């Protein structure tokens, strides 16, 4: 089975950059995703990267993909208190199948 | 995209009772997924629910404990039976295949506390 690993906790000061890392095992995924779970809420798709890309930038978010090392990262620039949440990386095996989620990283933003 | 309505959003239940969670999707989908998220943990897939057939359960989950119904292509229910405090979790329904990137869409979750 697939294992998707993340560090459990990250604390940053407001205005700093946050980097959340993820290591995955299934290299056949077409896309890799980042989901955000705010307290008391379900998961929402935050961003994604196509597997043939190395980097994707979306406003304050930068996703980096190293396929050789099977490493995915999410960088949040100018981190705000509203970014406090749990972030999950995820990969689908492709086509209407279940999605495998990482262990989740809890981001705490200190004002 | 998809809009998924899940209810109840939260409940506090007595041990030994059962709770049925409903999930309604605004589009027809072939497969719906039920996840459990224990406190401080990631998501664990309970089962995959296909319309017109029995649900497929993951290792560690059984139909007697988590019966699932899938009467049509937009609706599913998950029942947590004979509950114990260890069943206290967030339960989430999810669908895949309604977005252009195979992304998963989630309901807002049901926060269950068993006392």
C-alpha cells in the first residue's frame, strides 16, 4: 500500500514563510494535491501540481515536486493567522479511486 | 466541482446506540467514500460505496459495525453501530471524479462523541 508521510506540527510567526513537506511512495499519480482542514471543517482542496511539473505558483502558495526523491512541499509566503489549519498532501492512484492522504501537518501561526 | 451535504454535523451519543450519517451530493457519482478521522489523526478510509452493490470495506472495518447504504447515485448513509467511546471521531464522506483533476471533494464532516 501507499504511505504518505508528513511532519506533524509546524509553528511560524505571522508574516514568515511556512514550508510543509511530504514524502510519498506511489509514483504513478497524475496529480498530487494539498488539502486544508480548518478547525471543525471538512477538507478543501488548496492546490495541486501535475506530476510532470517541478513547481507551481499560485499567489502565496508555491508547490515544489521532486519526483526523483518522491518529495512534495508546500510553501506559504507571508503566513497569516487564517492559514492556521491542518494541511494534508494526497495522491490518487488515478481515475475515480480513493485518495491516499498524508498524516497531516498542523500549522500554527503565532501573531 | 461538487457540493456535498453531510448531516448531522455533530452528535453526542450514548454507548451501545447507533448513529446514521447521511451524505447528499449535488451530482451523480459512481463511487462515494467514507473516511474516519480520529482525534489528531489523518483520514482512514472505511469503505467505498458503489450504487447497486455492496460496499467494499478496508482492512479493520466490517459491515456489521459500519453498514453502508447507497440507494442511488447522489446519496449514501453510514451507520456507526453499537458505539463505544473509541468510535468518537470525525466521519467524512467524499466523492472523486467530478473535478477535472480527479480531486476528492468532501462533506463538512460529522463530529461524533460517544459517552
